[in-house]
């Protein structure tokens, strides 16, 4: 009914449901009478039925390991043979520096009427050839010490622009509260003028090459961005090449074919000659793995678009699937939004079999030889034979035999039967309309960087790029996409990169506000807190109150996006954290002079959160789960895990529960019963997701310390008592068992990949195996759990204080974020907000009760 727009259709559907219900009741009654008669005639039939049923239940119980898990459970430790077999290795020494002259600034509105909405004013980067903006500051980058850039160029620019007081570097705090105050005194200096905190959200290595390939095909690079951007992008690609010649899936990953091929191609398109030492090393690595015939499916697609690979050699992506009725069990609209919004533009290009004319371009013509094993003749390759060829180093989620069978059928349909014109034409028109709706709803940002690069290409193709490339570049859609490309780019000391989103501003700002509010530091930093609060209040999504079901969008009003409201893809946990931050200071003195946040807007957020709870009691990310766990058998990407449906997550569930409970304190009569039921269901989900060792796996942060923090906080907000709740006590014991000798906690990214806690003697950017981010997560969890081992907590707090820099900042350490199990991502704000939160909680609540 909620999908319907016309009241007449609603009435007809209600009548149909009523008729169906009457038929069901009648059939159940008839079946019950027949069963009763049969059992009365033969008691042995009844006994046999009970025995078979009991045995079936027992077998199912044993198959589940004696414990029922939600379908969202990510699994226990990965088998040894499937774990990471090596580490990233970089040649020691400083690498290339970016040119002097880069500076961050507020994004401005492009030419009139180019975009459907106003831009949010996020931070973007420009290059000044004179260099006056940056004042000559450049920084070294050595990935062998730490492949995570410290965002030093941006932070230096913000601190130069700061007009207020700065922390005294000679003063070393001796008290946790003073350390927190010094940390906030620094953190306010890098706050943007509009109140949000921006920063580096890079890390994955399959993002930037997509922009390079799309820009090369459509506009020869420089019609999309000035050459200074591409020079800085080349610096990034070169700086992250590993000693074996390859590139990892992300900055801490060992080399994979997936990203080695993409970055090799990007390096060549950016102007590096084939004889360049970096290209020679990269080519050797690729050929050692068998050439691009053994790379990942997403890479094969980009190569097809570039004209250096044949569509027959990749798993089919037929647009005809979109013509299935919406009730069909395997409809692409039921896939996780990031999955379907990447394959949407892919299927458009695939459906047209469109590719760049590589034969007439010297670089792409050369790539047809360079990318393949030595001696391979491009025109004689048996492409269909390599549809599923994959190097073992990329085979994270092996393609299931059922999916291979389906792909064989699609290939037969595509290449033997020929696509049916009465399906292919309408399906391509629907896909084009879907992409246009996505462009308009997201202000030409799309849902993420992969889809953004693909939309840049499809906009040009749809405008007639093959026939008249100059005219296509002048089309409004293409120019609008070009205008938003800088929103995804970020510059740091390692070069110009593509971010995993158009930033993580709402996410990072929400945590900063909550950290300050819990410690009561809004009184010490009223301007910082009021600006941040006002920015969050403005960024609540007010669009699509009824969704857009023609294109599979559910209602989103009342949510918050991970970055900005204009991007129009709100997330459950960002909504919850931003809502909690807004509620924390909504009635505080520091926001008294700000525009009010209306009660109705609070009610919209509650509606958003309640509507996003899944049937298993947990909360997913962008949408309710629309499919089933067996969809994962159809995962076509291979290099990612759990991408087919929007699973429920402990982190999203905990954040949503806490936000609802915070709302309930201020509005005790609004939907109180619904909130109570939702929170209890969420608590039961969290309990069911706990691992046997007492931990929770972190799906969006690295890794178990992150999951444990959310798991404990979620149960506490549901009313579980720390002293008597076994899951909380077990988790606290788990965390205490992982504390290092220096008082801190730390996890290598292998924790995420292998699904087993991975400690190291030394982690990137550290002098030990402890990091400030993991330590802060563990401490926040233990203090919330009222850990009675106060000595362990004090040691952790002491570790955070020792690691604090004289400026009040902390150094960037190893990677802190993760998605899809196998990809790490950078959060430069985490090194500030979570240590500050932990220090403040210790000083204002834990120490008084347990710390003495």
C-alpha cells in the first residue's frame, strides 16, 4: 500500500488482500480438518509426523551449530587457506611531493540552472599556479612508514586561517580533562567556517582510475579537469605502487590484480610511457598473474569501456533484468543500493556494447598488448573462455556455481540468441530514466564515486559521444556531472585521490558534537559547538517524503546523509548519530541564538528510524532489506563480501536505538510504545550477533574494538544492566584480554578481512601495536560497561595522553574504516574525536565512580 500513489489503487489492493486472507483462512480450516481426520484414522501417521518433524528440527539445529544466528551474521573466522597471505610492502624512503599551490575552499554554485539544487558548500580543492594560497608548504610522504596520509596540507591551511587562540605547545596536560580541552582547542582550529569538519576520506585504489578512464574517453582528461589535477593524481598513483610493482585494493592491502590493472591503466592514460620504470614493474606484476584475463569483473568492465578488452570475456550485465515485474524474487531493485547503483550504469554501457575506439589511439592500442601475457595476440583470444578467470589473490568471494550457470545463460542469450529487441529497447530507456532520476535527486553527485565516474561516461554516451564527441561534451547532463567531479577529490601529502564518498562530514561532525556534549565542554567551546550543531540541523534531509518507488527509493525525509543533505542518500547510523548530536544540544545555552530545530523535524527523524528497522530487529544502512541471504550466492563482484542485500548491522542498530532513546527522554509521549518495542527488538538482535568469544565484529570500522563499543552501548540503552547482563560482561572480558602492555589496543586490517582479532607488534604510524582510535573505542566500551578493572582503564587513558602531540592533535595511524569486508578506508577525524570522547567520559563520569 505504501508503494501506491492513487487512492483507487490502494482500495483495490486492500480488497485483494482481504479476499486472499479469506481464501487462506478457508484453506487452513479445510487442511486442519483433513489432517485431524487422517490422524484419527491412523495414530501411527501422527507419531511418524512428529518424529520426522523433530528429526528435521534437530538436523537444522546441528547445521546451525546449535545456535541460531541472524542472517546478517558475518560469519566466524575465515578458514586459514582463505586468509590474507601477505602484507603490503613499499620501498623505503620519501616519495613524490605534490606541487606547491593547492588550497581548499568552499564549493560554489556552478553556472545558473546547471544543477537542480544548491550545492552544500563542501570543501573542494583548487590549484593556484603562483602558490600564494599554500605559502610554499609541502610535506613528505613515505608509505613504508605509513601509507595513510595525515591530511597535513588541509590541516595546515585551516590552522593558518584560524584567528582565535591556539594551544600552548609547551604545556603538557597532566589531567585527562585538561588533555580533552587541549584536544578540542586544537580541533576547533581546523573546523570549517560553516561548522562542519572535513577531511581525507580516501583509501580504496579502485576509485581514482574510474575517473581517469571516464575523463580520458569523454574529454581527453583536460576537458574535465585542468592538467594540475591529473599531475597530482599521477603523484598519488606512483606513491602507492608497492615494491612488487602492484597496487593493493586499498592503501594497506597487499597487491591485487583488481587494482594493479586499474592503476597501471590510469598511469598510462595520465601520460607515463610504457618504458617508465613504474610501468615496467607494474606490467611485470600483471603478467606474472596471467595478464588481465585474470583480473576482477569490475576491472574487466572498465577495460571493455576503454576498448582494450572484449565484452564476451566478462560476466554479462544485461539491462533486460530491469523489465522483470517488481514482485519477482530476484529483481535488481532488491539489491543493496550501492550494488544496484553501480551495475545500473554498467548495464547501460553493456546493453549498448559501447566501447572507446582503442585501435586509433596509440596509448589504448598499446595497452591491448601490454596488459596481456607476453606473446598473446589480442585478436585471437578466446574471450568466452575467460569469463570467470580470476587470479587467486583476487578471489575473496568466489563466484558460486549457481551464479556461473546463470551467467552462462545470459551469455547465451546475449551472444547466441541475440538480445530481444522488445526487451532491450525498453530496458535501456528505463535505465536511462533511472540514471536521470538519480542525477536529479542527488544533485549530480550520485550515490558514490564508482557510480559517479560511470554516470560521467554514460551521460556523454547518451548525448551522442560516439557520433559527435564535442557536442556531447556540451550537453547539460555531461557538464553538470563534470561540475561535481571535484566533490569527490581530495588532496593530501600523498597526492590527489578519489574519496569513498563526497566526504564524511555529517558522520565526523556528529561524533565531535556528542564528545563535547558528554564532557560538558560546550561551555568551554560555545562557538565551535553552536556552529557544528547549526550545520547538522541544516543538513537534515527534507526531500522525498514519500520516496520514489518507480526507481526503488523509499521515503528519506528526516534522515541525514553520510556527507551532506544534497547527496540525498541518508543512512540509518548517520541519521542516528546526527540526531543524537542535535538532541544533545537542542536545549543548551550554546544553541539558544541559533534557528530552532522544530519538533516536527524530530518527529520526521523518528519516523525515518522506525521505518528502517528490519524484520530481524536490526537496522540496515540505506534501506530496508529487500532480499534474502541466499542473494549472496549471486555476488558477481568476487573481490567484495556481502554486497547483495542491505544486511542489518550491530553498529547501525546500536546507533538507531540510542537515538530513539535520547528522543524519548525529550518527548516521552511521542510513539513511546513503538520506540520501546523497536529498542527491545534491536537489543535481541545485538545479543544474537555476539560471537562466541564475547566480541562483536565491526562491519564499518576496524574492527572488533569498534563493534564491541556499539554492541555494549546498544544493550545498555535497552535497559540491560552492566553488572548482570552476561553479553556485556563477556564483551568486557574479551576487550580486557586484548589490552597491550603499553595500555592501548590495536588491530591490523587483517581483523576485518579474516574476521579474527589481529594484533601486531607494530602498526602503521605507531611505535607499538596500539593505536589511539582502537584504544578509544575499547575504553568507551569498557567505561560504559562500568568496568571494575579501573587500573586497565587508567592505563588506556594514560596511553592516549602520552600519544597526544604538543599541538593537541594526534598523529594519523593505521587505517580505521572498512566496507564490504575487504576494503579499508581512511577517517582522518577519528584520531581526534574518539580519543577526545574517551578522555572526556573518563574525566566527567568514570573516574568519579571507579577511577580512584
